[in-house]
């Protein structure tokens, strides 16, 4: 499968950099909420959904 058709979920700067260098789409999971909607951290972490770093090289 060509790298341009891949979607990678990463949790480290090195992985994000490597995936982008390979031409893959990347979701930086560090920006996803860690609690269900309405949980104790939902307000602070829910905003992060708007900052998903999805993109390609």
C-alpha cells in the first residue's frame, strides 16, 4: 500500500515526524481527549479536538 494512502496514529514527536516524512497522514493522539464527554477533564481536553493535527507531508 502506498504511504500516501496510510493513516497513522502517533503519540510522539519522532513518530509524527517520521510518518510525515514518509508521506502518510498523521493523527497526533496526544491532542485527543482522555476522558469521555462530561468527565472531569472534558472541558480542558475537549477543546483539543479542534487542534487535531491531521495532515500529510
